[in-house]
C-alpha cells in the first residue's frame, strides 16, 4: 500500500504544484471561469483482496516458438519439436518443463499438448501466468465505490494518507479540508471491477477470478478541486479535480465530484468573504481596487502598472495570475495593455529558458494560453519576437530564432 509515514507525508508539499496552476489550467485549457479552488482530502477505500489472478507477460522467444509449433504445427514430441525448430533436444526439454510448471503444457511420457491456458496464451501472443491466493490492494472512491485509475498506483508520485496523517496535516501548514463520506464499501464493487474490459486503465491483470475482500481501510487522497462556470455566469457550474499524478484535470474524479451532492455541498459551505479580502488588499496594496465581480463570473483585483516590475511589490509574472484569500479567489489584473505585453514576454522568457529543446507546437500552445490569460489573443511567435526585441530580451529572441521559423537579417 502506498500510504506513507507521517514524516514522509508532511515533509514536502503534498501536491507538487500550487493551487493557482490548477486554476489557470481550468480557466485557459478547460475553458471555465474559476470561482473557487479547494485543497481537499478525498476519502478513498483501500481494499486488500485475495483472488486467482491471471497476469499477461511477454513470452521468452523459445517458449513462444515451442507453443506455436505445438498449436499451429501439430507437433507433440520433444524430438519432433527439436528437429522442426533446429534446437538441441535437451534445451527443448528444459523449456517444456518450465511451460509445464506454469500450466501451459501437459506431458504424457514423450508427448506434449497445450492446456486451455496455453492455447489462450499462444493465440493472444501473451504469456499468461495464473497465481492462486494472490493478494493485492485496489483503490476506490469512498462515495460511489468506483475504482481509481492506474495513475493512482504510482507510489513514487501519489500519497495516500492514513486517518492519523490526515489529522496531523494541518499542523504542518498545509491546509486541506477533509471530506467526509458516510458510504460503506459497496459489496459488488469487486465483481464489477473484475468484469471490466478496461484492464490497463484500472491497473488490473489480464483476469481476476473470485475476488474476496480481506479488509477495507479509508485513506485520503490530496487533491485540488476547482469550481467555475462553463459558459460564463449562469451557465453550468463545474468541479474539476487536480492531483499529484499530473497537472491536468482527472476526468473520472471530476465526474465523481460533479455528481456527488456531499462534495458539492461541502464546497458551497466553505468560507468566501470578498469584503474581508478587500480590506486585506487595501492594507497590503493601497493602490489596488477590488476584488470585484466581472461579467462572465469570477472576481478581479485591478492594479496600476507601477505595481508590477523588478522594483515593484509584484513581479510581472503575477499579471493575470490568481490568488485566494479568505476563500475568495480573484485574478490579479492590470488594465494597461503595455504592462500585459511585458508580462507575456516575461512569462515566455521564463518558459523557454527552463527548456532545452521545446517544440514549435509546445511553444505555440503555451503562448496561446498565456496570451488568452492576459487578454492578448492573437499574439503569435512573430509578434512575440518583435516584443522581445522591443524590450531588449535578446536571449528570448534568439531562442525563438532557434525554433527554425525565423532568419536573422
């Protein structure tokens, strides 16, 4: 089980990117207008099972040819197989013994035949191996007992917290709201999962027969849930789930959160105090205004151009970014288009400077996303290169030239 000790779980930030990155992805990739972001601990059933398991593995070369010769060539003796394949009879005999051991072949004196498992294997081109009394852990969300996908079995990337570690988490400065489920583990969940055709998707072996639960434990998965309007205020309110295993929204957990009343209600009851945020903002940035609601939904705090820059209180990369205070999510904004152009150049310079060989498509995708975030839609690489020269960002211009689109004059 990939739960970690308290020291391991709280030594580093649980999710390797800030909540604001999830918000930006939701806004400028998923296309919603974010109204809130919630770091939560999602309850998960960790279920230890015992079953008869069939694993599919690659064939050893000799084993595959032996089984094909038996199945397709109708050869059934050691000597016949050795002559047909041009192999030493001792080597063939040794290989056949290993195939008997995994129930692919039955020997009767000097003759051999494939078992049902052997025939399935050779027809599929996969070496199936059956393990009886196999024990393993499977993970299910604790609201609907639906299985988690393969990405959550990566123990080096995903942390599942025990109840004790979840209680301890807040003392380490990591504020996650623990979601509560009153649903028990569904008794038919194992049978449904074992019958699923999506084996790789759910980290399943080729076959699971007679799965039995040996015990269920509730653990907790750290995630961000971004809430926002699809199609602007008054449209569909969506909930997107982001976790440790990737910086994109998880479609399965997002659908589960969207359709689970307990989750939607819990997030709706979270503190959201725009007036308290306005007071805090005036104290910290006296020249800023807001945050105020905008037409399409969400909120913005507007800053004058002099608030951003190397010697200012905020870096240029903060233009268009998001911040949360007292539960109120808002975008840091500047109405001055020239400041936003400088911010675009700054962010693209950081992006390209951190990558050794970005592709044109990668650069174009990132440029389009940041340009949309800064309301500078239509800015392409040619325009970015002109801006780089205007603001004396020669390194950025040179890196754009290296993409092969431009020639120096």
